[in-house]
């Protein structure tokens, strides 16, 4: 009995030493790669917008001083951070079409979510993971019909992470169309 116990104890000690040596030789735990972060600063203010070169100039509401707003381009899986500053006299939000977001990041401020409106002079940071890939639009979701008609719209392009199935192209053009009524009388 004593011999078996000594053999068993010796075997356990050997296994413990082998385990320590194996742990020491093992590769360190791999750290998960940090998610790429894409940051944008978007502001809204009243701007003078020329409908076409030499054409009529109208008062519009532009993102970063332009109509339509700047194109935001990210890659699927990126963490997107948009600092939105309201330099206008009305409340506004940003809503990103096609993104699956929480209420706080979705920019839809109707009813009980009215507290999510960004008031004049305030800045709010939207943050979300870009998914799914595709060409999407962003716009204000406070009185959307009027605000979009005033020019508050832009494009969010989410490039696929795996581009092997993407067609090869020489040039890409994004068109964002809207109509404007101009009374020349």
C-alpha cells in the first residue's frame, strides 16, 4: 500500500511539474484585436445653397456647410463615432438608415424619445458598429419631411470587410437625388 501511495504521489508531482512547464512554454493568451474606430464631426447650420452653377440660391440646412452632407465611408465592423453639433435654431438628430441601433444611437426622437433631440448649441456623440455593408443614408429624424427637404441628408457607405466578392470598378459615383420647387415669380 505504501509503495502504491509513493508511486501515485510521484506520478502526481511529475504531472504537476509537466503542467507548470507546459504552461510556462505555452504562447501567451492572444489579445483580441482592437476594433478600428472611424470618427466624424458633423454639424448642422443654415447655409446658402446654389441649386446649380449660376442658378438660384436658397436658404438650406446643411451638414458641415454643404447640401447634401458629406459622405461618411467606413468598413463593416468598424466602430463609428459621430460627434453631432447643432448650430441651428431648431432641435435635430441624426438617424442612420439600415443600421441596427439602440434607441439612444438611432436618432429617432418621437414621443417618449423626445429627450434625444439635440438642442441648439449642444453636441451629442452617436456611436455604433457599422453593419451591414451597403450604401445607406443619414438624415435628421425630427420633422423628417421638412428637414430632409431643407437639405439635411447625407450618405453613409459601409464597405464589406471581405471584398473578394465585390465587383472591380474603375470609378464609383454616389448620387443622392431630391427635388426642389423654385418659384421664379
